[in-house]
C-alpha cells in the first residue's frame, strides 16, 4: 500500500481536535508543567528583583561615599584658603589706605605753619645736639624766609645751626644733618616707614 501524499484541504478551520488517546492523559499531569513554569517565573522574578535592589543599594552607598568625600575636600580647601584670603585682603586694604593717604598728603597745600611743624618735629629727634644743618626744598625755605618764621631767625648761643636749600629734599619735608647722622623727615620717607610698620 502506498503512503498518502496528497494534502488535505478543509473548507473551515478544524475545532475540537484531540489526539487519539487524549482521554488517557490525566489532567493533573497536563497542568503540572504549567504550574511549575509559573512558579519558576515567579522565583526568577524575585531573584532578579532582589539582585537589582542589592545592586542599587551598593551603588547608592558608593555615590554617598563619593559625595561625602567631595564635601570633605571642599570644606578642607575652604578652611585652608580662608586665612590666605584674609591676609591678601588685609594687604590690599593697607596698600589702598596708604595710596589714599599719599595722594591726600601730596595734594595738601604747603603752608608756613606746616613747614614749621615738620622742622620742629625733626629737631625733637636731635635734642642735645649743638650743631646741625636743616636742609629744605628751595621753595619751602623761601616760604619760611618770606613769612619771617621764628625758626629761621631764632638765636640760640648754645647751638650753632643753619638752614640751607637742597634739591635732594622734596617739598613738605626736611633733612636735619648732625655730626652723628641725619634725620630724614621727608614725606616719602615717613610714608615708607608707615607702610613697613603696617605690613609687618
């Protein structure tokens, strides 16, 4: 007998087709693989969820440690930089104050009273010296002479002194020379000493 080789065509889809011994298969056996598959899927899902939660916790802990390290580094950097900022600010403020003071002093009009005060202040530093020379800017010496300043015309038999003009002395200051040294009472010298004392 020849095997069947023709294709069967049905006008409608087949329904309720069962294998020949379908009644012999118990229903429990047929359902068991489906239940087992659902339980495996649930267990696999739980494992996946637990693994994901664990990985997320570890990542969060690592990120928190990194943030804490960054914060600690920033705080340390700020603690180290604040003293330097304070020092730089103090230096800048002192330089600004000195610059303003110098500008104000330079712009002050030079009067007889001011020049007499400068010379008297310089002379207090050489008390007890019998011989000295006061060097003034030519315009300042002329100012004292024209105003008839008592400093120029003062007579003291115990002291020998004279006033001379000198281009080495800037306006508003003086140099007092003695046998023991020189008292520098020029404006720029006083400002320089003030600057050094403030910046030390």
